[in-house]
């Protein structure tokens, strides 16, 4: 396995964090997917914390997605 890095946009990082959150909430604590999602989320959060500017942009996108989800559920 190579140690190459993939460049992800802020939207991709925010989507990955939301996906991990969905998996963590939807599976049991001992489920293999839950464990993988927690580890992946931890790595993405550490990555965002290393750059305060990027962390702020990702946080803004997460807040926007959360508010949009709440609005979508109110409309149905």
C-alpha cells in the first residue's frame, strides 16, 4: 500500500464527516462499520484541525448541511 495522499475539497471532507456520523448513529458500538467510521472521522477531524482556515470552512459547510437537512424535513 502506498503512502500517497488524495486531495479532497472542503465539500468532500464535510460530506465524509456527515457520512461517518450517519454510520456511527446507525450501527452498534461494536459493529465493524461503526469502528471504521469512528477512526475515519477522527482522522478527518485531526486533518481539519491542523489548518484553522480549512477547519473553519469545513465547519461552515457542516452547519449549512445540518440546517438544510432540518429545513428539508420540515417541508415533507
